């Protein structure tokens, strides 16, 4: 039986402007191209988990506007079950992406900030593109709760202590108010480490890829780590699979279009 996962999080429409280089403060750059993709960290991680073989439900919110259908398209294509609130305007992410795959992202949360979920049993995954209060509500009844503490923002120590697993990068780790029981720390091109109460218990490096867009690499990593754990894999194997999924996502353009399947992860690890 495939593992079951409930993702509580954001749903956005990504507006991606590709530029030769990122602008400096006060500078205007012309000649960009514009693309639109379904996104949001919650939706990205739900789609990623579904492509990796999990049965996934996403709990989130969109607006009563034309952007909603575009934002939901990837979830529907991936077969993710959705439990939706409709409030305000659909969330938007404004993304500048340069030729090296580096990006600047500004999120307009819209409906993502205007709803409140219940608690859910089983395995639950959250991020911080929704109000912290909503993350706490979502965690109340979870048997396994993972928080991808991104983007970095103030959260109470009690929320960190509630987590079975916290996924962060270096900057997000520094922003945590308490030490998690189990931390997956992503290190970019260096891979990732798994820390139990601050002590390293596993380390993995990503396969070599040409990076073209790092927008959803962290979402692919998080989903692969959680799904691998729910499948009963050991943490060191789960970490390797997560690094491979993140690398594959970074080698492709767009957020949800870049997310790999389980077969693609198997293939790159076997190469």
C-alpha cells in the first residue's frame, strides 16, 4: 500500500520572469520572458509526494478569481485530493530567475492567509507560507508531523518541539527558537545532513546535474524525505533519495513541472 500524507499549505500561481542576471537595487532590466506555473510550497510538496508514489491530500485555499484554476492545475494532474477553502484572491509568487538558476522570490499570500484548518491524523506536512497559527492547528492530531520551516519566520518553541522532523536550510536553522528532535539540514550543492538533537547521524550528496532553476528543489527534497520515511526506508537512504529528488528538480525549469517521479529518482541513483 502506498503511504498516505496530508499536506497543509499554500497554493500559488507562479509568475516567472527569466532574465540574464538579477537586478541590483534600483536597477531596471529589460528583455525578460514571462511564464506562469502552478506553485506554492504546499502545492509543490503535495504534487512531489504524489509523483513519488504517495496517496496525498492537500488542504489549502484559493481565491474566487481566474488565477485559481491555473494554480490548481498541477494538483489535479498529479491526482492529489484537495480540501479547499475559497477566500479573497489566489496567492501569487513573483519570481525573477537568472541564467545560473538563481532566483529572487516575493510571495503575495492572498487566500493562503485567510483561512484556518482543523487538525488531521496520520502523517502531516506543513510549511511556513501559511499563518503560523494554522500550522499549529494542522499539527494537533498528527501521528507524524514534519515542518519545512520555510520561508524563515518567527515561530514559537512549542511548535518546534511538536515536530517529529524539521527541514531547513542554514538560514532557516538559525531562525528556529529551539533545537528540533530531528533536523534535515539542506546544504545546496553540498547535499544534506540529518541531525538528531544536533548530532549528525546521516549525510548525503546530490548527484551531479546542471542547475537551471532552483525554485522547487527544496520542495522536492522535503517531499522525497517524508515519503521515503513513510515507506519504511532507513534515514540514510531517505536522505539520499531526497538529495536526488532536489537535484532533479533543480535541473528543470518551473516549479511543479520540475518535480520528479519515483522512477526518475531510482534511475539517477543507479547511474
